[in-house]
């Protein structure tokens, strides 16, 4: 697909324009660069957000409040998240409450409940899944924009591959410590993620939420810049097309130090050396290592959680959560088990020497999250002991 045209070139029925300028989004539509035509394009936007944690919460709420993806215009906002809410999320993940954490509500569901109360006009489509090479094309079907609300590079490289494969623009966004990054990527027109980072950083070479922590201002600023990029692209603004092409850049944000730096990416793109996009050369067949090449892993360390996610078995599974929870209650006691219609969780003895109690959580599709260890092998052992697989 191509970036939507400048709304100045589009005709908008005078009656429709008057309705927009008198309605719920009137102050936003009166912002000169957007206008009523841009607001109408936002309403028709179809967006996939991968991850609904810290940055994903800000992205989802900003777009829904802005009138992106309205039922009446045929748009939607879809988000996919693999995790559930816990208390340690609440300092930086703005959509969730203590009640969500107590109930172990999946983030996708808790976000939908909150956002539906914010904007009943929006078409909201939450998915309790882990975005992988096996399902990402299905999840993104029909999307006009892809947004990074994730906390890991594997998801980002997968989005980059998908964007290049389909021609759908995407926006990279991340925050750790007191800083963050954001970059729009227009396939074939601006640098992709692999132009800037040809390969993921080796484990231990970059900070994570576990090693450096993260503060909410860094999350809010990085995600707000990313949401601004999204509005420009969806609204069909010059800044979302020719503007990004004229001045392609990666934003480097230091919320603690109070600085924002633009790092130009034109030379990286125009070198043509990127193995994924080739600088947009006609006929170039780039690598799709995460989408097609099997670079994804069967386990992932969860940022800020001290835990590991283990992928569902091939083809998924159908877990009887009620029966599993009943079995766990007999083995570990009533107080050690929590369950709802999406997952069942059991507190376990410590999984590492002198560590806190562990926890094994299994979802209806067979995915498992193990907390209390960051060692995938130990996590698999605990999953086998408690979930039988």
C-alpha cells in the first residue's frame, strides 16, 4: 500500500466537514495540519498495535481518544498482547488498575474495558495472543498501519519484516531507563529497522527494564511521539508522506536529561546495503528472517517481570482451565491458585536458590509464563512439573 495522500488534495462533502467541525473531535479537526479531511481519514484508519504494556497503553489510548478506527467509518483499532496485569505494571502502564492486577486480567481485555468507556464510537478488537510469525499476518489482515507497543526486539523485527512484505507503514517505539526512541518506517521510502540495527543486540549488551528500570515520563514521551507519527500517517498529512521522506530520522529521547535528538537515517537507507529493504531498490528481494526464516524463538524473557514466556505448542492447544485450576488447588492449596476464563496461575516454591516464590501461568491457547526465573531451561522444567508439558 501507499501512504494516504495529503487531505488538502481530497474532497470532503461540505456537510460532512461541518459535522466534523461541530462534533466530538472539533478542536482536533481545527488543528490546521490535520483539518476535517484528516480527521475523517483517522476515523477510517485500521491499526494493529503489537503489545499493550507501557508504550502500548499510551499508543492505544491516544489513538482511541483521537477518533481513530471508528465503527461508522469502517475503521478499527486492534491490539494483541500476551501478558496479564500485575501490580508492578501499574507504575508505568496507564490503562490498568489494582483491580485488574488482583484479577490477573489479560492486558488486552483490561485495555478494551477501559477504552470502551473512553470512546464508545471506536471499533475495538483486543486479542489475547502472542504475536509470532505464525499468526502476525492474520492479526494484521486489513491494517493500514502497524504500531510497536512491544518490549522486545523479536517483535520489532517481525513487524519490520511484515511491513516490508506488505507495504504497510509501521512505527518503532521503545523506552527503557529515562530514555526512549521512536521512528516511522515507510516501506521502500525511508529506512527500515534493519537499516539502523541490522541485527538484534546480543543478550546483555543493551539495557532492559530489568537492568535499568524505566520511568513513566520516558514511556509517555516516546509513545506520544510515536502516536504523533501515527496520526500523520493515518491522517494522510504531508508530514506522514513526503515530510518523512524528506527528513527521515530516528528520535532519541532523554526524558531525565530533558533532550530530544534527531538522528538522520537517509544515508543508511540510500546506501542500499540493508539486507531487508535494499534501500527501496526496484526488484530487490530482501530477507524476511523473522517472518519467514525462523529467527523467532520458542521462549522470551519478559522485560520487567523476572520471567519467561514459553510458546504454545505448534498448532496451539485447548486447555481446560477449570480442571487445571482444580488440580492445582488440590496440590498447592486454595490460596496458591488464581484463575479466570483466560488463564490459570499457581504459586510454586522458589525456582532459583534463595529466590522468591515462583509462579506458573498457563493460558487457554497453551502458552505458559513462568516467573521467578529468567532461565528458559528452568522455566520449561517448572512448566513441565506443574502444567504437564
